C-alpha cells in the first residue's frame, strides 16, 4: 500500500526545519521566517532533473546534497545570509530506502549551509528536485552582476573544471587514477556553495556570480549586466592536480573555461581591495563587451537547456 504524501513528509523531512530565523516550520500551509531589522529577503529556486543535471543512478544522498548546494550557491553569489529552504520532490514511485538516503543528504546540507528545511511538496513523476532558498540581505547591500567597472580585477574562488572532469569520467570518456577520480567525483557530487565568501565580499566586490554554467558563460553575464568586457587570462586559471593529470592541455582548458557545476564564485574587486583567502586573480575588466580569453578556439558557451 503506498505511503501517503504527508506521512512521507513527516517521516523523512520534519526534523530538518529548526533554525534561528524559523518561527514556524513544516506542518502548516506556510512556514514563517523572521528577518532582522534592516534586512530584506533574497530568494532563488533551482531545479535538477535526473539524466539532465545528474546521472539517474547517482546515490540519493549525493543527489540531495548537490541539489541544496546548487541552490545555496545563488545565495552566496548575492552575499545573502541563509534563512531556510523548501524542497519540491517529484518521484516516479515511493521508495522508502531511496527517501531515507536522500533525506540524509539533505540533512548534511542543512547542517553545512545553515539552511533549515521549512516546507515543500511531493508529487509523482520523473525524478526531479526543486530547491527554493531564502536568505537575508542588508537594506543597502547586495552582490549584483551589474556593478563591475573598468579597472576591476576579475577573480575566482577554488579550482575550475573539476565537475566537468568528473562528468567525463562518469561517461567513460576519461580514466583518471583512482585517487584523482575520487577527488573529482567528490567535487561533482558534493560541491561546496561559498556562502561565507559571499558574506565576506559584501561591500568589497563590485560584482559577483556563481559558476554554474561555466566560467565564460557566467563571466559573460557580468559583462552584459555591467556593460563592460571581462578579460580572462587562461594561464592564471586555478586548476586542481586531479584535473591537471589529464593528458590534453586543451581539454583541461576547455573544462576550466566552459565546464559548469563547480559552484565557485567569479567576482570583481576594485583596485586596492584585498583578495580573500582561497581566491585568485584571473583577469581584469576593460571597456567593451563580452568575454575575451585571448584564444582563437571555438569553445561552447555553456549548457543550454533548449538549444538544438
């Protein structure tokens, strides 16, 4: 006999809703969250579909964690303080073993990102996870895509291209050593949203975005919103030893420039502003339009859901 929807919610998700900003969590028609004086609400939603955003045979705990990290990365890109999240889960069937593991991945993300689960929905259909995140911003501050100015430095956190390298491994297009494969898979399955970095960049960075569609595509969004040109120096891109172990320098560069799902931050710093720890300069902002990486190579611009 199928388990009723509300029984599933209470059994697997009701314990994940406690947080400092939560006045009312799962159990009523709406959750109630509290903003501090002088704050405003930031919200974003991110959807992942099996076979499109993750392999259909991925471990459910990794699917849960990754879905939250991807959505939380949008809060990081805005410099928002996390308040809570809702999860809409579409399942092809009721599988309590799968749900138990999935809820463990959610629980790990709730703890790491201080994002209590305060509501959601379950429906039947192809496996799909939608996560809406809610955050708080000061009334007079936010990291936007539109603030980059000529002369700013272009910077990134972490290393680039690891998730794309992991996907190539999963698709049997590359066989890294077991140690490197484990590292790359961890970067793909358990990405780290840079929430603390986003908070630290408030009032310091002139523009920011998270790298979900690839560096060139996402830097292009800053360029378009700010009316400037983003100049990228490929030799300055931060690469992990695992990704650098691939035999083809061109392939490594393509992954670093166009591979998505790293969820690092790309941001612009005015001259004289100190670089945060764990970040590096990869270029500068100039007059003009678009993104210039100095290469005459036609790399794809990033994943497009509705392209031919």
